[in-house]
C-alpha cells in the first residue's frame, strides 16, 4: 500500500497549477509520522502511513521539478548571440528548411556577466536547430557554439500537442538556433558524453552498413532507436494502423530480447552437469545473463526514457518470475511503477507511461489466475482484444482515436515482429558487426522481412477505418464490458457480449452524424496558433470558423495539431460557415485537411481562386466571394466586407463584424488589411447600422499588430475596449510592433496577446462580455512566476 501511495503522490503533483514549497511536503510527512507513531487503532496507523507515502512521493517529484525550473535563461539574454561549450547529447536529425536539429548539453557559458551567471542556474540542456548546416552534419561531438536562444514556449490550448510540456519533460530549458560552430576538444567528456558519442557512432554505422536497404528507416528504428530517417508516409501508415509502438523501443522489444537470451542461456546451461550448478545458481545466472543482454540492447537503442522504463519493467518482471514463489502479478506491476517513478519522477508527463502500464494492467486482468485460454492463437487474440479495449479510454483522454483496423493490424504485426523481424535484425546486426563482408546478404534479408511487414501495414492503412462516434462514458463502459467478458467463465456469455459490442459499433458507424453540441451563450474562441489566426464562433448549435491558422506542408499544420483536437473535444461536427480571410499560409493553412475531416456548409473568402487551389480544385461545399452583405448566425448578426477592387494579397482580406444585439457587443475581425483599406472600411461603416456606438467592442489588431496597419484614425475611431494580437512569441516579424501597442494602450483598453494569454474565450454571460485566458489554467511548469512574466510581455 505504501509503495502504491508513493507512486500516487508523484503522479498527483502534476495535477497542480502551483508548485508548493518544499516545507509543505516536509510538514505533511512529519505530521503523518507523528500521528502514525502513537496511534493504536490499526486503521489510523494505516491511513497515516498512506499519507506519509503520498507526501514522500509528491515531495520527491516536487524536488526534481523545482530543480529543473530553477534553470532559467535570463530575459536579457533572449534574442542575443551567446557562446556556449558542451557536447551533443543525442543523434542529430534532419529537420525542416534544411536544418539539423539536436540536443546540446552545456558545460560552460562564455562571456556572461558575473551577476547574471550567479543569479540562477543557467540551462544545462538546449534544443537547437542549425539552418543551412552542411549535409555531413556537425563538425565534432564536443563543440563551442554561438547561439540565439529563447525561453521554452509553445502554444496554449485546451487540447492538442503542447510543445512546452514536451520541452519540460525532456529537460530543455531553452531553445534556439546555431549561428556558428567549431570543435572544442578541451570540453570535459564524462560518462554521459562518451556514451552519447558512441551511440551516435553506432547510428552512423547502421546508416552506412545498410545504406542500400529499402527499409533503412525501420532498420535504424528497431536496431538503434534512431527515427530520423522516418518520413511522413511512414508515420501516416503507423498512425492509421495503430502500430506506432512497433518502432518505439518498448517493453515488447526488450521482452523479445529477454525471451531470446533466456532460451539461449537455458540451452547452454543444459550442457553443464547438475552437480556443478544448483537450481538457485542456475536461476541467478539466467537472470544475470538475460538482464545483461537487455541492458546492452537498451544502450544500443539510445537508452531513452521509454527504453529505460521498459528495462525497469523487464527487470522487475524477470525477478518476480524467476525468484518469487507466490505473489500476485499486481505486486510486480506496482513495484515496477514505484521503481520507475523513483528513478524518473517526470515519467507521468509521458503518454507512453500511461499506455505502457495500462497495457500491462489490462493483460494482467485478462490472464491472471485464468485457465480459460489455451493455444497460442487464442492467447494472442484475447491479448489483442484486451489491449484494444482497455487502452481505448486512455487514448481518448489524450484526444486520440482508436482505429478499428488497428486491432487487426496488431494481431498480425506483433507476431511478425516477434517471430521474424526482431530475431533477424538482432542476429543480422551482430553478424554484420563481426563479419562486415556479409552486409549485402544481411541487407537483403532485412528488406525481405521488413518488406513483408511494411507491405501488410500499408495495405491495412488503405482500408476504410471509420471512427465510432462515442462519448467518454460510452468508451469507458464498453472497455469495462469487454474486459469482463474476456474473464467470463462461460463461452455463451462471451459470444453474446461480443455480439452486443459489435452491434453497438455497427450502429454507431451507420448512424447519421450528430449535431454540434450546443452552447448556452454566444462565445468567440481565439486559438493560440502562433504566428497566424484562427477564431471559432459558436451560438447555440451554430458554428462559424474564421481562418484556419498557419501550416508548412510536410512540417506543421495548426489544423492537425490544434483545431481538430479542440473541435472534437467541443463536440463540433459541422462548420456552418468557414471564412478564410485570404489565402496566405498563416490564415489558410491545412485547409484541405479540415475540409476532409469535417462537414462544411459554405466557405466565404476574399481570394476565391487561390482558396480553390488550396482545396485541390474540388470542394463538396459552395465557395462564396466575400461581398458586402450580412447574415444571421443564431443570436448573432454577421456582416462581411471586402475592399472594392482588392482581389489578392493582404488587402483582399474578408473583414467580418459580429454583433450581439442584446448585450451591445461587437467583435471585429479585419484579417491583414493595411492602413489604406482600414480608412475605406471606416468610411463604409459610417453609412451602416454598424456605426452604432456599442457598449463593448473587441478588435483583433489587423495584420497581427504590424506597423503597416492599426493607423491612428482606425484606433481612435473604433476605440476598442479589448484589442487582441494573434502573433507568435518572439517571432522574427516582431509582431505586434511597439508603436501599435502604444497606440491602442493610450486609449486605456485591455490589450491581450495569444503569445501571452494562450487560447482566449470572449463570451457573453448575463449580457456582459467575459474574457478567459488559458494561461490562468495551466500546470505549474508553464505558470511558474518567472515563466509567466516572460510569456506575458506585450511590447
């Protein structure tokens, strides 16, 4: 109980929005100890002991989190060229725009003022990109670099990938770009430095020896854990079939290594006379040999966090299997959980942590103390069904779907990897290392085995795999029902339960799409999409989306990373009107993906032909030019306007005004219009009912706060109560410009920036405008005082 409570304490810490001081955990531990020591009732002693363990776990995690947060890049250093020395602590991988991306462990900061260096610990680990780097890579393993850095920062939304979480989890306390690099042989190279160098050399050896292999990306992923050769096509196939775990070194791979090593060592020990080795000695030798093989493979695979987690689970599981006489399987799982959290208190921030332990827990539920399954095929089938059903709620929590074809893909792919791919890869890699002359034969064998695996996955990825429309409660109930049925003693119960589940799935897939989830009051959500714009407008069950945010083909899309996850969480299944102000990539990125993913009623845009091209020359909905007209969206009045004669570029932006009559609130979304078009729009407003002096006016600063927009006439005429800048943090364009922010600030209105506030909700409540910033509801590593001050700086 105490071990489990310690684990819960570590996990619960990451649910806090404020990191408590260490004195709180010490006081809680001492108080619980003082209660447990004199208490005679056994119940009170147990409760106090549980609180002691909880306090110890939370305090252990808080201590490590506090140490990591204390590494802070001074604000005055951001954007400046600084010099650092250190070593490359991972294998560099090619990135977008001809860049090389890598982790850099700093051993020394050069030329920093003494007071700055002593104020707080400087970051020890950086995430860097070197644009225009030579194709041969970095000049050396130990380097002196000139870099331009900024503090960790990412977009803040309710759902979707959060870059800042990932940076904190990995220990990156600053990110930046390389301006110059030179070898630095005098840098001290300890154990971690030398291991990083050896592993990078091993990855280069694999790329060199098997360079002619058709499936080099899979070979490098499975042998040395390097996924830099993987392409978008690879990831799309793996995601569509739910088999991403096959190329991430996990418990499956280490378990296979342990099994293979165990079989070999066991057969070798059969040759040794019984009198030379007793039973206990044989077990110890077997355990030691298996663990050494697993450790060597884990080191060869990069010894990443998931690999270390899998290694601990294999060690604990192997120890329990070889030496424990009687003990519940849950005990080994809880011991592995506590061991991992003790060694790595940041593990709960990994999605893989929950999926790994969730999969093991589900398998224990399915097979522990069960004699109802016999034969390898039925065992595999039951295991796959259990994992598919049991992990569905976990994936739903992370905003991910469970592809129905994934069950079939894993049912076939896991045996292929276990029986064919991994043995051939491990044996072939060792053989090539000992006899380099056979590399050509080994490469052909690798391609034959992996070609069969990849051909199967590619075929399954093309099959239609519709997603059942189920809520969180339905998914949880279905998952529990499936697990219960797998343990049902009677075959008839399993058959009836299976038919019921399949019938529900069939009905769910065949039913017509449900309507949008309604909202009680009108609201406008401005997503944090970095340097770009995307705004969601909802009233009752009607939905309007203004712009889709930025995208870089093959690199990044705010539709994929932000819009789709958030729209799904909000219950938005149809967009009644999609407005694309103009066709620039920061306003119309990912347009085709959005059109393929959701039903759209109509599209209104200022650049019809360009938007038509972004949609691939076809659309299932009408594309309407932005003309001066109005429409009704629930309780909101929507007015469109476009400068006469403007048909391309920023000045062709579709200006949209939304008004809620009962509260007298207006939201004005002007796109990227310049000061000249601003004057023309103001002249248009003078002769319309929209010139009414509303109680509250919200204005999105034109062109993200550029100095070419937001003229003095514009600002003084509109007199916005709230102005919002949708811009990226410390972006190279420098939006918003200081002269623009000063112009708006002089009128006394509230100024907000998505780079500072994250996602913004401007909603009507009791006929008054309310503003909610995402930054007020974030975890402690984002909302820490120093981090928050850096985030919320509007020039």
